[in-house]
C-alpha cells in the first residue's frame, strides 16, 4: 500500500463528491442563482428541468461519498471503488461529450463548456487511474 497514493485518492474522492454534491444542491435549491454563478444568461424554462438535472448531479456526487464512507479504500473494498469510478467515468464522459456537441452546434451558450471540461477532466483522471491500477496499489 502506498500511503501517499492512498491520501491523494481520498482527497480526489472527496473533491469530486463535494463538487457534484454542492452543485446538485445549488441547482435544486436555487437554479437561477446557480446558473448565474456559471455566467449563463439564457436560463432554461421551466426551471423545474434545471432542478431535475440538479438531482442527477447531486446523485453522482453522493456516489463518491457513499464509496468513501461505506467502503474505506482497502484491498478488500477495491471492487466497490472500481465500480463507482467506472460508472461515474462513463456518466461524466457522456455528459462532457453531449455538452461539447451542444456548445459546438450553438444550441447552448459557450459558457457551458466549463461543465464539459470539468466532467471530462474527472472522467479522464478516473479512467487513467483505473488503467494504471491506482486503486489496487493504494488499497
């Protein structure tokens, strides 16, 4: 077990959890305010759809907390973390590609690109980590 790698993966897990969980809560509680924080000027109507997306984003964030709380990173729990990383990497990749295509076709504001970049970055980190065996080495 590499203590340094373990610590970095735990920090990553909580960072990813906090990013999506807090964004999801904000999108549910104050969608117009949250989209304004992102610099968006065209708000989707009705805002209930933004809240629906917020629940989805919140749920993705909670999976990171779920894995960290219920299955501490260890050789025995490597499979749970690996599964969570695979599923969220798939979701994040799909979101990044969809948002990128929508920005490229000018269907949504260019500032949405921050969502594509963030999800793409998180997905890339997880895919690289899975390929390089980070979870097994840190457990």
